[in-house]
C-alpha cells in the first residue's frame, strides 16, 4: 500500500491508502471520540460521534467511514465539532432510558464516559420515554432495549465475529430495535450464546446475566490465560476482584481463536458443585470423613505397596503438561506400573492407529492442519462431529467460512444435521455405515477422475474397488446422485477441509480415520506436510497428554487399585460404573461428584483458574496458562500431593 | 462582606441531594461563614424571600412542584439544580413510561403497606403530571448532576459560585450515579 500524507489539526501525518480517516487519527494518537466503532468490526458511521471537518466537504463527515486520501486537510477538534458531539450525546440520552443510577453497566459504559467527557450536565431536548421491553429469557444474557443506542455493534459482532447472524435491526425510524431473528426472545432464537454482543455493547443494553454487580472493569485485575474448556485453546481475559472471577472477556474480537464461545465466556462462571476442601478417607462406618493429608497419604502408601504394581493411573486432560508429566512419572517410577490412561485415551488410540495405517505415517497428530484452514475452505465436510457442542469456535469458523466465502458445507451424520441453518447437503447414512459411505466416496472420486493420480496409489484403488456404487447406495441408504454430488463438490474444491469427531470415534474403527486421511490425500488437500483434516479433541490439553504418552491405556480389565486425577472434570456414567468395580480408588478432584462419592480416598485438587502450565491445542499450538485465582484455605497444588505420596513410598519425585 | 443568601427546595426526589449537602461535614462550617440559608427543607422554612442563589433538588412531578420551581426562580438571581432528577428527570421520571392511573393503581394496590389504602383524592392534592427536569419548566443557570451528587461536587459548585463563576462540573467530578 502506498503511503499518503494528510494534514490533521495542522500537523502532517502519514497513513496508508485504504485507511479511513479514523484509522489514521488513531495510529497517530489523535483523539477522536467514537461510539459505534469497535476494533475488529466493520465501520458503519451510525453514531456520528467521530465527525470531523474536511476541507472542501460541505459538512462534517464521520471519520470512521471516510476513506483517507493524499493531501486531505482534516480538523478533529474545532469548537463546532465539539458542540455537535455534545448535541449528539444529548439526543441519544433523550431517545431511550439512559438514567445511570439503576444500570448494571454504570461505570463500565462508553456512553456515560462520553457524557462526562463532554460535561453533559443537562439535556436541552424533551425526553421521549418510549416503553420498551427487557428480554431476560436467555440463560446468559439480558437485552434491555431501553438502554440501547442502536449503534449496531452487537449485530456486527453477531455476524462478523460469531457468524451467527441472529441479531439484526427490526422496524424502522423511531421504532428501530435490535432483534433476535424475527423479534423473538433471544433465549428462543438461533442465538448460540457466545456473548460477542455482550462484549461489543457500549452501554447496558446487552449484559452478562450470571455475574451481575460483581465488579466494574476498573476494580478488577485482568489476567490473560488459556481457556480450559476445549482443545481450541482460545486466549481469554479473566477479570478478577478479591480472588473472585468477575467476568471473562475475549482479548480480541479480531483473532478467531480469541472470540470465545458460550462455555469460555459464561460456562466457566456458572455455579459449580461444592469444592473438596480437605482430604477425605472412608472410615469404619463406610462414610467419607475428613482427615489430614498425612493420614490420607499414609493409607495410599500402604495400599500402593500392597497392590504390587497392579495399580493403574488415570488423569483428566484438562490438566497442563507439567502435572501430566509428573503424574506419568509418578505412575511409572513411584508406583511402578505401566498402566496409565487419560479419560479420553480411547479417542487417541483410534485416531493414532488410523493415522499410523495411513501410508505408515509416523508423524502422528502433526499430520492435521490448523483450525484456521477452515476459513480458507471452499468445501467443508463434517463427519460424525458436533463442533457446536464440542468445540464451538470450530463451528464459528465453519459458519464464518460459509457466510463470508459461500463455502459448501456437507454434514455426514446418521442422526442429525449439526449445522441445521447452514448445511448445503446433509448425508444421513445408516448407523454404522459411515465407513462404506467414505470408501464409496473415495471410489466415486477415483472413478470420476477427481483425484491427483500420483497420490492415488494402486493399493488404495484396489482396496476401494469392491465398493460398487449400487452396493454403497443399498448399505448406506444414500442416493447415488447425492453421493456423486458430494464427490463433485469435494473433488473440485480448491480447499476442502474434513472435520471429524466423537460420534465417528464412537464406532471404534481406526480405518474410518485412515479413509478420511486418504480422501484428503488423493484430492490434493494438502498444505506443506499437513492434510486438510481436523479431528475434534475433547479437552483443553488432550493433545498435550496424548503426545506425552499418557494415553497408553489401562492394561488390566480391572486393576486392583486406581489413582484418578480428575481435577475439575466430571466423569460420565460409563466410566463411573467401571470405577465402581475397583477395590481401592483414589480420586483427586476439585469438586464433590459421583466419582468422589465412591472413592476410598479423596484428595483436593485446584480448578483450572488456580493452576498454571502449558497446554497443547488440538492443532498443536503450545499455550502458556496463568494462575488466575489463589488457592483458598491452604489447599495444596496437585504437585505437592504427588510429591508427598512419593516420599511416603521412599521415592523422590521432581 | 454580607453573606450570600441561599434558598433550597426539595421537589420530586428522595432528599439524597440534601443529604449529600449535609455530608460536607466540617466544610459546612466554612460555608456557614459565607452563606445564609433563608429557606430549606433542612430548616423546614418553605416560604421564599428574595435570595442570591436558589437551589432545587428533584424533578417537577406535579402542579405544586411546578409552582415551587417558578416561585423560587422568581425569587433568586441564580438557579442551581442538584441531582439527576432535577438535571435530567432521573429515577422519578421512570413513571413517565406509564399512565398516572397505572402508577397510582400499582402503588396503592401492591406496594403500599398502609391499611385500607385507596388512591387518595382531595381537592388539596395536586394532580401528578408528567415528570420533567427543571430546565423544562424554568430557566436553570447551573447543574450539579449525580444520584446523589457527591458532597465534593456540591462543594465545588458552591465554591465556584462564591468565587463569582457559574460552575460546570469538571469531567473527573461529574457522575450520574
């Protein structure tokens, strides 16, 4: 881009062609007040606060939408402009209800700050007092139309950041309202509760419902850390006051991984089960009783020695690498067992076996592409995965691709369309016939010549040779035309991304993974040494744990004793019934749960916000998390407990 | 030097602004040397005589409020208003979202704890009108917003007036809550 020179307030400043006047002002620290502008969103010039005078323009123009040109002469702070700005504020104040004393956002409100700045101590116009509704039916957010200034930041965040397109303006003129879908309550609309609108709202029109009145931004310490909710690894900004988590915000609305979802922004603030605040030991009466760490460690030491290696370890993958490594050492060196697994280890074994079978690939998970590839895709196939529930930011990326690039979205799922409003084609194979479908698709691609010949090995051609299309149609229940259409779309795509996840892995069939990798390979969907394939991984540090070798698997059908480091994760019913069969169960956990209630020894554990360490995102980024909250009541970190037990067994753990 | 004569009035509001004035604490002693309060809800003197500065807390919510505002305006050289109700309408103006009947019905049928409470009616009672900030009824010379304004803001405004300047609260002192 060429440099251009402008004169702003009598000073020469430089900028790039294509910048707006506002961008150049901001880059040169020239203060121009804004209200409807927000970094990361497009500009619309709705509020007129940023009006500037430009030589030869007949009237003031909004700086946020005015394209800068070489030689422009701009004034940003004339007496007239300041008068206009105050007048605009007064008009905004008369339009809806902007009385601060009963507003949750007072103190955090951009409109209020501007009114102070312009010393707006009275309003010269009559107030309109419209009777507007408050929508509080959503679980996480409230829309109070009375506080709305119609700047449109929420709707731009909803379409540009969340790619949800739920919010828009309804009605016209005086009656204009921010509305979810067709004037539905937001709780009953297509809203995905990501909260981008809450963060974008400059006033108290849309606010966080679950942490009302907990604290203002100015009163909080802000700590950037990693979201523990899933494997995407978003950065989040934790606002903390008096060792309490007040709010979670996205550090940037620009970075797709920083946008946050309903789990990261709201879910982490939801009420939790009661905390484990002391070690517990099953007493003579069969009840769990509080005990000292020493006596808990004593019992564990004794039972460990007695179990003589018939002792297994299991750990949550919400835990950072440092503790994972320590636990690995603890089980292998201190306990002397090679029986170790993660709660999600089975998924790993299927994925890694599938990758291994793919051309004897030794690269492991490194063969998968980063999730940002989704944004470049012109075809996305989602097979046996539900990104909106497992990794919502992945689903945001999919929606962004579809809405911004007209990407074709194909869902393969026997039971439901996981992107009901977005899918171009939903293939509904009979349960268990996904493998036939994928192999059939491979064959159609080969038959149609939609593959890269040098990548299509003879063995592969031979192995899918048996998938005669009539047979595939009969087995899967999918019409030939639809199968061919999918082949056409994916085969001709410049950039086709396949996303698979839990539903597919439930088939316990590694060959499904291999088939998917083959599909990407033969169609040339490769960037560098990576294939455009993404497997959804359940936990924040699943990949970290898997690559550290913790997902070896429990060797025994029923170990004599099990040490489960659960931290703040909860276990499902299937695992719970397996745990019930174990003679001696140690559960180290943050919360009381069914798993702790059946344990013989319960030990406390910090929650995500109380620990720090490295996480590895599902696509291999190493992320550093920070401790956000201090542990209360002298509770130990996981590390201290593992070291204590090791000492009791006469071993040193470091 | 003769003391500056001041009269204050309390219209449709909670009295919080006058409380904030009393919160000046020891600064009141200094002010007492410079001003004389001739009428005020604090002294319970409600008849206005001509003063230098008139001060109003609260919005205009009925015919009586309007009369008081006009009366004080007529009796003062400079009219200052205190608080969000007087400056903007504030919390009392929330009733403008409903009809007077709805507001009274709601109050006397659900909120009032008085026994056998019926909507009172008497010729002596001024009917409720739409709530307005003071500047929509009489000319106002200076404004001290806040709910209530901090005693610091009130002190700043009074001191400025005593110095002969019309006060406009600086951004750092101005608050709406």
